[in-house]
C-alpha cells in the first residue's frame, strides 16, 4: 500500500469559533452523514467513557501536563509528573519549588529546560492575572506561556467539559488518512472535524480519535484487521474490509514508561 506522508502539524491561533461555524455549513467529506454517525456510534460502543491518558489532579496540573507533553509520550510525562505533582499541584507551590528543582523532576522529558521556564512563567501569570485559577476560555488560556491552541482545547475539554477537538499528531493523521476531515494544517482539520462530527458525539470525539490512532490506526502501519470501522473506512491505505467485532473494550490501562 502507498504510504501517505503528511507534514507534522503546526498550531496557529487563527481559527476561531466563527471560522469553525462557517466551516460547519460548507465542509464535505468522503462520508455520508449516516456513515459518520455509524463510525462514532461504533467508537462509543467500544469506549463509552474514553479518557485522556495524561495524569493530573486538578486543572492546573492538567495545564502543566499538557504543556510538558509536546513531542513527548503521555507515559513519559506521567512518569515525571507523579512525583512532581505530589509536591507542586498549585501555581503557588510550583513557584515555591522553583525552576531549578522543577528541571530535576522533568529532565527525562524532551525540551525540559524550555518547558520548565514556561511552567514557572505560566504559574506566575496564573497568580498575577487569574487569581491562581486556571481560566475557562480559550483566549485566556492561550495568553499563558507555552499554551497554544491544542493545549487550550485539551484543557477546555478535560478540565471544564467543553466539547473541543485538539488536533494532535494522531488526529491529524487519521483525519487525513481516512479522509474523514482532510486538511493541510491542524486548524483546517479542526474546523473540518467540527463540521462533520455529529453534535451528540462531539464531546468524546477527541479521545476516541486519539485512542483509535494510538492503538489501531497507527502511524507506520494501520492495524486494519483490528479496526471496527474497516468496512466503512475510505482510506487508500486500508488493508481489510472486514470490521473487527464490536465489543466494549476493557478499561484503559495507562502505560507506564520503563
Ligand atoms: S481500516 Fe485501517 S486505515 Fe481505516 S481506520 Fe481502520 S485502521 Fe485506519
């Protein structure tokens, strides 16, 4: 099968609700509305309550975990943050810990020096501008150092229950590979997904797509024989038309980095 190479996604803050709204009215994908409903119905049977795999204990630690996860695995971030969040689970405690000690906790994570700077800076800003609380709008979240649109969307969804699509590498790949919501940039894919995903499925769609990409529709070789939407999928890369049995999967076990 021909491998479709995609550029790595770059986030930009330009997309806004109006853009997404306009897109909702005009986007056309490779699937009929009924097919899209069926795709997400199957994901919902497999994982009725999908959850993210980044460990956190409150909105602040979620912001920190997502900021640390850029170009790192969730398992690697979890390994570092378990000990970190035991001593620094608020902006005030993070500042008290200080940048140098913070670096020690996260030095197994890529780009840790820069990330430590950002975490200290965002803790300071949370205290000075937001009374130590994590703000609840995308615009405010994106004023925090190291927080881009993707991080803001993850926080809005996971901490505050707002339906958003944070386009990470898995979602970007799947949306293009299976022609569900093709786009050249994460913003385009986000707008396209918002236009095709049925309202009822929007809240969990982010995690369903990430988990499908992480465990089945993998980057190097999609495992189509294990895929519950293989009969519906319109990817030129797919290697099977026979859907895997549709059953609820066991509760997620968050992988622990060795
Ligand atoms: S059939 Fe294959 S390419 Fe299509 S979604 Fe499933 S795993 Fe991905």
